[in-house]
């Protein structure tokens, strides 16, 4: 691929172009979404039938809400900490979380499998590819659940409807939509950031007479095929895709190969770098020294956080850019203003190379120009793919560029853009996930703590947490914080999940050792909230000013990041700084910030253990 260069004189031109592209996309109404409660047919499980079962009434040690990697890691580390009766409650039909739901054709992880997939060495597993495909990732989640015995008490196709703290028994009462009402000494909510579908509030969506589904509810009965084989039933169908983000970049090539015609409706193009995936060299993997995946994972996070390193162990599209952008040795002698300009030049050169790749790959000049992203690289989640761009050279594929306005109207026959109707048989919504609604709305249930105070009420103006994982007035209650919930965020989500899960398990293990109930003090919680609100969760990028200048989208609240509740932020600085903060707090040994009171008998009802042990209620 041709490598371009950028000079300081190019910055003014780029800034003007980026600003113009940003301004024509500004539209506050884009934040509006459909009410999922009114569109249950779009969120039902298309992969597994719901098996009937009797309601449960028993007691467990820990109830974990969510069976994705966050919930699995929390449960696994709790098992290591000595907890016995651990119950995962999951609305899907199995574990896997985002990888259970996202079975669309071509689904794969954009982070190297050797650093993304957790506990590889402990489970003695080597990924088949450098970047794993969806079915392998789902299988690894299931492998992890089997290894730690997490299926034993799990409840699937079950949603929590409410949690209430019972002060007398020091238990949480858990209610579900399957009629269950059981108790738990500890609760861990691992909802994740990619669980609640985002369905755009497009005029006329209810009038469409064809087949419509979200990418995370892929209808293989309609399309034929599976995640890795041709979609045979689309040979006589015209398919429309709304969206050109990370998911769409992966589904376009399989759809292009199978559909009679494919129309891709674009609001804002993504950056699409080279993926260059390949099979794992087993001899290389088996020759690594013990602990290599942990070292590699930590190295990846250090590089993408902008930390100074002596070696980039991964050397992929993520780390090469982030090292050049954030921790280049040449920045050391520059003033802050000079370093900021140098970083902006590095960004511009990288984006020019991405745009040059489009020109080299896409034959039609007008399509190539429409596919070019004009914004700074970190404004949107970067994408990597080797077939997406070339798909637009196929005669059956057409890009419908909405000139930044997005799809405004759906008709009974298809999609209308700028007064032109595009008939389609099937409409695929590659529109991502809701990360901005109130926390309780996203998890789907409220929590009632001490003195009858609900979490929805307490968090009505945004999260109030201690270290992002506890909240005062809700004893023995933990959260694996999703994005913007006073925890942290990193390129590699699984690293963040495992570090936080280990912290939660260590806390619970210590509470068990001491025989106490733990709650965060209001004073220390307030101090932590002030710290995160006054800091910058995007310090390396220039904080809110960087996001405000970005093209409108999910990451910057459609171009208005300052309108997001002030408490909806991450820990100041990098994920490394967050992990270090947790480690320092833990190593101090005194559990500062928590109130500890003696716990009652851990199992006052001797029949509860038998009830839990007898029911594998999958």
C-alpha cells in the first residue's frame, strides 16, 4: 500500500475538511431510539428455544447477572476465592454474552486472540487464528464455564426483574421473569457494554413488509447458511444494510457473496485498516514460556494506553498506531503544544494512508470518495478488514451514501434516501448497542438497597460509585462497570473485565475470611465521584475538547459530549492507572472506604444447599 506523508501545512486543510464533515452530521435527533419493550420481536432469541422449568426458591452464595466474559470471569475468580454455590442468571440460552448473540456471518474479534481470550493457558487452549472468529470465541466461553463448573446452578433464558436487600438476614432477594425468588449473599452485575440493542427511531420502521432484524439477532432461517458458510437463501433477494460501523464492516463481504443485490446505507464511513489474519503457528505458540499470554496482554494494553515500552510484543494495526501516536520517543523534548501538533500530524498521516488504501482498492472513484473517513482516527472505533472495501467492486453491491444524514425514512417496500426509494426484501440493522441510557434502564431491573432506596433513584443524575464497583447503601453488591460508569475502558475489553473481576473476587474472598458484610461509606464514595468527575477519562486525547471536535456518533453523544451527565465518566487517565489504583487500595490491607459488620450464619437454611445442588436448571 502506498504510504503518504503529512506536513504542518496540511493541518489547516484537514481541520477545515473534518469540521465541515462534522457539522453536516450534527443532529440531536440521532440520539433517539426505539423502545425495545414495544419491539419484542426484534430482541427474541433466534438461536435456542426457551425450555420450560419450575421456579426456584433456594439460597446461593453469589448471584452473577450476565454470562458473558465479564460474568464468567467474575464467577471463575470467585470460585478460586472459595465460593461454592455460584449462580449465573443470563437472558440468553447459554453463556457467551455478546458472542452468544452476535452470530452474524463473518463475526470476528478485532483484538488479537492471544490477548483477548481469557485464561488460555489455564484452559490449555491455543486459538486457531490470530484473530478469532465468533464460533471459536463462543466455544471458549462455554469451555470456561465447564472448566469452573459454572453450568451447575446457572439459569438461562432468565431475566432478573428485581433485587431487594433484606437487612435481617443480610441476603439479597432475587426475582426473575421465570417466577424464581431466591436469595444470595453477594450479587455481581456484569451487564457489559454491548448487551442492549440500539434500534434507531427511523420514521416508518413499523411499516416495512419485508424481513427486518438486528445483526445480533441474525435470522439464518431466512438467509440460510451459518456464520462461516454461504447464505444460500439470499440468491434471489435484495438486502439492505443500515450502518457502516464495526459490525457492518464484517457482514458486507458475506452478504455481497450471497445476495442477488446488496445496498449499504451509509451515514459516516469507518476507518478500515489491513487485518491480515492467519492461522496460528502451533509450534510458535507451544514454544512460548509459561505466562506468555498474560505478559502479551499487559504489553498490548500498555502500548494502546500510551505507556513507555521497550518492546511491542503484538505489532498489529492497534499497537503500531498507538505507539507512534501516544508514546513516540521523539515527543520527550517537545513542549505540550508541539507534542500535540506532532500527534495531530501522526494522526493525519495515518488517515491519509487509510484514504489512499481506499483509492487503491475501490474501482469507482465516486464510491471510493464516499467511503473515505474524514475525522481523527480515534474519533470512532477503528476497524480492520481485508474484504470489506473490495466488496464494493462487485456488480451486485451498491453504496448508498446519505451525505451524513443517515436513513430518515423506511417505507413498506424499502428505504428512502433524499426522496428516492430503494426497494429491498430484507433489511439488516447494523446499528450497534445502547451505551448511553440510564444504567438501570440498560440492565433491565432496579435494585432496592438499605432503607428502601432504589438504585434508579440514587443514580438518577448519573452513577455514584466507590471505585466503579460498589455503591453506598447496597451491601455485598458489585458491578463490573461498563463504559462511562466510573470504571475504565481499554481497547481490549477482556483485559479490563478480568482485572475488575479479580478485584471483586479478592474483595469477596476477604469478606468471607473476616466473616463480614461490606458496604461503601458515603463519604468515601463522594470523594471518589469528585475525583473522576474532576479528572479526564480521555486525558491522552485531550479530554472533552477532542470528542467535541469529532464527527458525531456514539462516542461523543452525537457531537455534544458535554450534554452527557457529568458523572457518566471513566476513571481519569488510562486503564493502567485504574488497575494501579485498585492494586494500591488492596495492598494497603485496611479496606479503607468500607464499613464492615459481622455477617450472620452463612447458610441459616440447611435445606437451601440441597435445593441448589439438586437443580441444574439450564
